């Protein structure tokens, strides 16, 4: 009997276990199968996956460095997606385990009640892996498939919005959150997280009032302890931003009394002291309260923030000297917070820029700011722009400093000059400590650390490449891009110091530019060479002094215009204009200076403005400045007129190329009769003259040329060319008189628009009015304009950026870039040929065309040095308005070496060179 009972129990247990196994293993929709799937899904998969997610979020929060100088993010999330740099995490074991568990539910337990949660798990795992596109799709599918499951539906919308924000798609996220806000209005539980997400979109949209309301609702919806503290701190920040200081103070105190992380506690305490002082209006005590925090050992790592807040209180009171002092202390005491150091650099730069008007000092601090703050900092691009613009001013200060130094030497008695020059060539400087010099050298990229042990783990600092790299980066963050030179800490130097640095900074052993500017050490030429260099630059003759003065005049004038037009600083512009007038009361920029003084004093000093207005109208009545004062719309009408005149000229030039010379003569007469003072009148007259030369005797041609000389005596483009033509005709007058038609050698098969060549033996033909080379009896390689030595100008180090280099070349081109490939440039190239023949008769200048898809380059060469090309540019640039028959906003000019020019193969590369040219030349 007992055996029977035992056997019956075994049979029953076997059937029960078999049933369980069948229910578990069979993927079908039965009551038993659903019950078993729900049981295993909930405890084996969902619960464990949520535990992994919570642990991962805690790890993410603990490793995240909050920036308390900005509104904290509501949630600590992975990095945002960057289309250029972001790479989704290929392997995250914890998230991969969640994905695996979720897929088991979908594949084997799809008849249970946890399919919606498995899709949510897939979305969250992809979110933390930074696969935000995939996460968005999973959350979107969940929301659309399970709209009746309110808990899953709300979670899906919430996390979909978070994923879209990580992708930067804030407008799409806002639409999702609009739907979410309607949905959660009826919920009683689980509202904290979605309300916080809604607050986050408001923060991004700078809707602080709405964000505060959403966060307050989220705090009332029973969030976790850590979330409650974080959201309370954000409420305090938002209230402070809204200038609701009592409420901000209330929330900061709540954070202080909570179990907040120490850094959050410290910042809440710091902000509480700051707001208390600000609200009380006590000016003596508030800095002391902040500085008292320095006495607490726990705050050792936060001294930089304390000094920063002290500086902020001084800045708010208008005590900018004290503010600058404490910002510098903040920089000096920054041990781990690079963001805080960058903010302090930025504040010092802004003080120098806005209040002290120390633009060179501002340039140095903006440089350090750009090297320290992350590129994601709001306004980072503006910082870079300021940094680049201030280089423009620095360059001109250096020109003035250099020329002033040379002129001061020229004023000395002759017997005293050698001693001064020798002092400049061989300055007496205090020796730098050996360790500091060595450290400076080794901080530089490219320094060859020839030590026996180069292992990174070496305990000797200078044998450890990783330590050196870190040291150099730290140096660069603190000091910016400082050059290795004496007194390198000084951002502003005397003119003598600057001259010494300019001379010493750029020579290798043979007096040539180093191939790699970062290679150190760089030796300077011998004292005798430097003495000769400086002596040659001293302006001892009236002609050289006039050239030196003009460089100073141009530098001051460009600086004043920059302050006025770019920096919008009329006060500084007025000071520079006044300095220029005081030093050079009879300079060649008076019309422009008087007009600038009229503009800057409109608000500063109306009476002074009126005085300069009258000076412009009286002394320069025919100038553009006077016409603009009398008629503010003059410039606009002038631009419209120039477009019309350019079109008329281009149409006439087309007729000339078609050899319809009679039509050219007739149309020119019509144009000049209707508008005799148009700015291209000399060129119209010249086109008529050479058309006459194509159809009649030389006497008629010379008559027209003489008319041009008489009618346009101040023209610098056509008149020099006409004088050259007349000289040539007079030299070969008998040959010309034998002809019935003066200009007969028009050969369409010859390449047009080349400047004249002057080889050894020339077959004499008439080159008048031809844009083609005079033929030689043998092929001679195109010579290069001889290199000219520019005395006193130091050689600058080679700079390499990408594929471009400032290395010295044997050939340079002057280039006019036209940003429209559809324009015909024949007439413009004809004008360049006119300028070349009138001003560079004996040089072998050619001008040619290079085309891209949407751009054209007219390049002129060959020049033997950069300075030769620059001299050419200084001559032709003032004439470009008359030469280029295209709108002024479509062209710009630059200089380029042959090596760099050959790399210009597309518009993108051209744009990169233009940026390179702007920054380095």
C-alpha cells in the first residue's frame, strides 16, 4: 500500500513538471503559457534589466563633471550626438546584456504582458550606447503600438523626446512633449520624470518661467532623493537667472541642508553668500564672506571658484581693477577645473577689451580662452572671431612700434647711432634660469629630447614624453600661444623690446628661415649682420623718412577705421584719429579722417562732429565723403550707377573684340555725352582712341591720346599707358606715317591679354593697344622680376597650416578672385594689361586665368619676392574699382606663392587658403 502511494505521488509530480516544462517551452497562447511567461519575464529579465539600468545611471552620474557656471542639465545623459565626431559605442557589456534579455522576451515570451517593457528596454539600452537614432525608433514604435498602456506610453514619449534632444532635434522633441504634457495631465503617478523632461526643453528654449513651473510640478510628484536635490539646485539657478533672488536664496538653502554631493553643496553655499551680499547691498562685507571660504580645508580644490565669485562682485560694483586682480587669482589657483579657468581668462579678456581698451592684452587672453574652453561653450565662435580680429590691431601696433624705433635712431647724432644700433642688435637681458629655459624648450612641439631613457614611465620629467606633452598643453592653456623669447610673459612691450624680438625671432644658423618654426632652439645671425640689417632700415633721407611716415599714417588710419567699423568703439576711434592728426596734420588721408571724426563724434561731441562735417564739405567738396554727408543715399545710388557703367563698358568691349570699331566710336561718344564724369570715362575715351587707331591715320590716334592726357590729368591707370604709347609712336613716327591705318597688326590667333615681354632681340611691331606679347626671335624662358631687398624688415618664421606654408618661394602671384564663374572677365583682364603696360613697362608681367566651377582667378606674375608682389598690390589695388568691370562685392585680391597656388584645385581649397592668407599675412 505504501509503495502504491509513493508511485502515485511520483506519477503526479512527473505530470505536473511535464506540464510546467511544456508551458515554458511551448510558444503558444494558453493560460498556462501566459502565466509562466509573465513569471519568468518579470523576475528573470525585466527586474534584472532595470537593476542594470539603475546601476549604469549611477555610474554615469558619479563620473559626470557638472559645470555649475551654467544651468545644470535635468538628467545626466551620455554625450550628445555630433554628426562629425560622434561614434556610437560598439560594445557596452551591460547594455548588450539588456538588449539580449529584451530580445528573449520578444522571441520566446511574446504572449506575456511585458512586450511593451521589452521594447522600452531596447530603446533605453540604445540610448545609453548613444545609438540615439535606434532609440528614437524603438520608443516611437512603443508609443504607437501600446497607446492604451498609459505607463508605457508616457515612458515611450518621455524617452523619445530625450533621444531627440540628444540628436539636437529640439523642434521635434518639443512636438513630442506637447503630446506628453496633454497625456500626463490625467495621471496621478509617475509624473516626475516626464515633467522634468518638459522642464529641460524649456531650459533649452530659454523659457525660464515655464521651466520653473514644470520643475516645481516635478518636485511635487515624488521624485527620488538625488533627483529632488538636483532639481532644487536647478530651480535656484533659474530663479537667480530671473533675478528672483529671494526664491533663489530659498532653494540654495534647501540644497545646503540636504544630502547633496559636496561640490553641489559648496556651490550652493557660494551662491547663497553671493546673493545675501548682493541683496543686502553691503559693499565692504560681501567679499570677506566669500574669502572666508578659503579657510576651510575642504574647499581647497574650489579656491578658483571663490576668487571668481569675488571678482564678479567687484565687476558688478564697477571696480574693474579689483575684479581683474581676482580673476587672475582665480586663474592662478585653478587646479582641476579647466572650464573655470577658461571663464576667468574670458572675463579678463573682456575687461581688457571693453573697459581698459587694452586690445593687445585682450588678444593674449582671448587666445588663452580659446585654448582652454571647450568648443561647445556658448559663444565660442565669437571668441575666435574676436581673437582673429584683434590680430589685425596687433599687427598695426607692431608696424608703428618698428617705425618709431627706427625714426628715433635716425634723430640721434650720427656718432650716437652705432651704439644704439649695437644695443638693439645685441640687447642686454637678464639670464633666464637654466631649468626654466630647458623646460620652455622641451615644452615646444618638435623639440628633440635626446635622452638615454625615453620610456614614458621614467621618473625623470624631461625624459617622459607624456609628461612633457601634458606640461606643454598646460603651459599653452595658461599663457596661450607665446613665442620662445626673452620676456615672454609680457603681452605688451616697449618699441625697443619689440624691435629686438622681431630681429631675433626668425633666423637659423645661416640667416635663413627655419624649415620648421617649432624646431628649437633657433639661433640668430651674428651681431654684425643684425647691425647691418638695422642700419639699412634707419630712414636717414627725406625719401625714406616719408616712406616710414606713410607706413605709420596707414597703420593709424586702418586701426581707427577698424575700431569704428568692426569693434563699434567710437571713443577709441576718435582717440586714434586725433593722434594721427596731431602727429601728421597734413597727411594724405585727411578727407577720410575728417569724415571719420564727423561720424564718431555724432554722439560723443556733436559740436566737434559739426566742425569736421564743415571741414569735409569745404575742403573736399567733390569727394565721396562730402556727397555722402549731403545725401545719405548717395552710396546706394553710386553703386547702382557703377553697375550700369560697368555694363556699358562690357558691351562696348564686346563690340571692340568683334572689330566693330565704328560702333565703338559712336557709342563711346553717346556714353560720355550722357555721363561725362562717370568713373570709367578715361577707359571709355581710351577704347574710342584705339578704335580710331584701327580705322584711321596715326594723326587722328595721337590727337585722341592727347585729348585723354588733357581731359584726365589725375588718372593713374590710362594716362601712364597713353604716355607710353605716345612715346613709342614718336620713336617710330616715320613708320606710322607711311600707314593708312595706324594700328594694323591685330592677330586673333595670338594669345590675348598677355603683358609685354622685353627679350634681348625684339622684332619691332606696334604694341600699342595690344594685350599680347611682342614676339622675340628666339624662345626665352619667362624671367622673374629681380628680388628686391627690403631693408630693415625681419624675416618671419615659416608657418605651416594644413597643405599651405609661408615658406619663401622664388615665384609669387598677385591674384584677383572673382566669386562668379558666369561673368566674362575679358574687359577686366584688358584693364589689368593697361595697368601693367602703363606702370611696369620693363617687367615681364603676365596675367592669366584659372577657373573653378563657380569661381575665377586672374593671376599676375611672376614676382621674385613676396614684397615685390605686395608693392604691385599696393599700386593696383586702389585702381581695381576702375579695372574690374564686375560688382565690387564679388572680387577680392591676395598674394600667393607658386607652390601654394598649384594646390588650388577647388573652391573649398581656395577658401582654406584665403583663411590661411588672412591669418598669416
